[in-house]
């Protein structure tokens, strides 16, 4: 007697999904996925059902013009949006430190292996805190990663979400997370300390309890973040971050002023005459990449205007001008 072979499940659904994929009918594909989700639900596998439903929902919402829709929603909310090509432009000259290079490679492989994480039911480590002084490459790193992952990048400055109306800040925060959760993307939260402040350091009147509410709302949004959103939160002030917020993050990236090797690499790429590097290295060490970029651009402008070759004196002159400019900003 022939034994009955137990057939793997969802054969017909798979055929219909493939047929619809062939014609690009995302609405029908998501309908099929929803029906599979229902079967998981009936077996009590609620988490898997939920995951399938959210994928189906997302596919449906992308059936229009995905990026254009995202553009419209982020523009309305005042967030910046970059497609992967724009991010590449921003990160073209990016030089990661050796430690961050490894961390970036890990983050990229996490995304590439996300199905393995789902299978093992291990949370995807998709939240990274970035610390470091101004101009050391936090924003540019997020662009670099978004380009490698071929994902849009939504940039939100948390200080711009602060509202004077009661509950306004929490509402704005929610809108930022909602916009990101609609599709796989990189969400970059800049000036993170503006909201993630340590609750124990808060003093004062009603502002204190409002800020506590805001931190709580941040925690809820972090917990509910879709695992296909890569979140980066950047700050200059690590001591100010609330410990409960800290715990929500899986990864930490530190940014520092460039060391000698990194500065030489930067100059090698950005100075036409490589022989000048040794001549000017001592002038530029101890400065951020951002300051160095400003100084070199100033020096290059002077060379064009005066029709001369780049030299140590021009760079020195540009450093002094840069310093004067900074002092004017301070006063
Ligand atoms: N690691 C780097 N490699 C190459 N260029 C860099 C690097 N870091 C910074 N720069 C240059 O400095 C500029 C400013 O960098 P970026 O905005 O990423 O700094 P940041 O750390 O985000 O600063 P802030 O804390 O002020 O937001 C970039 O546009 C880039 O040109
Ligand atoms: Mg920045």
C-alpha cells in the first residue's frame, strides 16, 4: 500500500504569488500573503501571522509609486529624505575608522541575513547609537550605510520635533516613526539628546513631567520599530542619554577626530599634489574631517583666484581665517 506523502504547505498560494510577481501585481500578492497569515493565526502562531500581515500591508502601500509617496509624506512633516544615489553622493569620500568599518560590515550582513534571524526568532539588532564630536562623520556614515543597503534615508532632527503644546512633541515623534515604519529604510535621528535626555537630570516645573512623557513615548516607539528599519541615533553628548533609552540600542558606534593614518588617506584623496601631504600634516592633525574639508576648500579657492599652486602658507592662511570665522560665530 502506498504511504501518503505529507506535502509541504502553501503550494497553490506560492504558484499564485509567483504568477502575480511575474506581472508585478503587488495587491494580489499581498492578498495571498494575508490569506497565509490567517492560516498561521488559526494555528495560534500570532507572531508569524503578524509579521506576514505587516509585510503584506507594506507591499500594498508600495504598489503605488513607493519613493514618491515617501517623498510626499516626509516633505509634509518637514523631514529630509535621500534616495540611495543621493546618499552615495554625500558619502563618496567617506573614510571609516577601522573599528567602525567592522561595525558597518556587521550591520550590512545583519540586514542581508534577516530571514535567518526571523527563523531563529532572534530580534534583529537594528538600532545603533552614534557618539562623537561635531564633524566626525556620524551623518555621513548613515548615508554610506543607506547606499550600501540600497535603502532610502529619512533624516529627522529631534530638536525640531519639540513643541510647546502639551503632548505635541510625543505626537511629532510618533509621526517620524510612523513614516519610517511604512517601508524598509534607514531612519537617522540627529540631535538625539534633545529628546532622549536622562529623566533623572530633569528639573523644574511642568516641563519636567512633559519631558518624562516624551522619553516614555520614545521608548514605546523604539520598542515598536519595524525590524526592517535600520535606526541610527546620533549625539555629541553620551552622558545625557537616559539609561532606559540606552538599553533599547543593540549597537554603539564611536566617532573621534581622525588619527594620522586616516588624515593621510583623506589628504591623499583631496590634495592634488601628494608630495604636499607631509608638509601640511602637522597643521591639520587634531582637526575634524569637517574642519579639514572647510580649510582645504578655502585654500583651493585662494589658489584659483591667485593662480598659484597649493602650498603650506595658503593652508595656514585658511586655517587662520577659519578660526576667525568660528570666533565670530561664538560672539
Ligand atoms: N569619516 C569621514 N570621512 C570623510 N569625510 C568626512 C568624515 N567625517 C566627516 N567628513 C566630512 O565632514 C562633513 C561633516 O560630517 P558629518 O555631518 O557626517 O559629521 P557629524 O559627525 O554628523 O557632525 P555633527 O555632530 O555636527 O552632526 C561631511 O560632509 C564630510 O565631508
Ligand atoms: Mg551630523
